C-alpha cells in the first residue's frame, strides 16, 4: 500500500485546523487570464490517504497545469508533504486522511 490522493479541489480559500480541512467557495473549474504569466488568488485543497507504514515518511505531490485550448503544459507545482507519525488513536493497520 502506498499514499493515495483521494480528493483535490480548486477553491477561493482553504485552511487546515486541528487536522480538519476547511474549504471556502470550492469547485472552480477554470481560470481565465488575458495574458500569461498571470497571478491567480486561489488555493488547492487536497486529502491524501496515508497507510500506517508511511505516516512518518515525506511525500511529494506534483500538479501539472495545462491549457484547456491546447493541452500545453503551462505550469508545474511541486508540494512536499511532511507528516508526523500517526496519532495513537489509530487501530493497528489503520491509515488516515491527511489534509
């Protein structure tokens, strides 16, 4: 078993508090700009499932942004996920969702 991206949503704002994911105005499907490069004020909220044997390991998420018109790659975003060891409340063999 390995880490798995369970959900990803583009939104106006996202915040993590005490292990909970708060998403505001989620569900953006496209961003339009008259010229590139352009700056967008948006967040990407994700939930990653970690199996028990990977809870303390570092993970990397790579997001690739493509043009809707040409499918040309316009940006690559690398995100490091460094999660501490699993909470003691988990049962043996139980994974967890990490926002």
